[in-house]
């Protein structure tokens, strides 16, 4: 008859390993968040800007925050400050909600202003 072997002791989740999220994951989340934040601003316009270009400086340690840089085309005329703030806030909220990672800074760069095309 086989001897009973005790089950291994349960360890806390942090002691079992760690999770590393690739920078490209943060970048995809940030790009989607930027597009969603600008959906209303682009609505009803004939001209469209290009997709956001995102780069991320990943965390140096598992609990460290990330820095996101997003380059955008924005509609013109519009309240550029409010649009940039909406993008920044949405990226910060989505990255935090989906990954649990804090965002140290979101740098918004406006690359092009897209005027309304008379049509």
C-alpha cells in the first residue's frame, strides 16, 4: 500500500511567481483608450486623423509605474486642452483598471491638426 504524501503548503500569490506585462500590452491599451477618448470629438466630421502612436517606458520593477507617450492627430477647431486631458485621463484609468499598474505620466503630443473639410 502506498504511503500518503502531504499536499504542498499553499503560498501567497506573490510568493508563487510574478507577472511581467510587456510594454506592447501597455501600448495597445493606451492606443485603444486614446481612440475611445476621441470618438466623440471626431463624430460627424468628414476628415479623420491617423491612429495614435504610442510608446511606453515600462516599469523598472514589478510594482513601479509606467510612463506613456502618445502622439495624436486632433480635429480642428476644437478645445485641444480638453481633448488632451481626456486622452490622458482615459489612458491612466484604463491602464490601471486592466493591468493594476500605476501610470506615472502620460505625455500627449499633438502631431497634426485636421481641419474640417467642406464637403
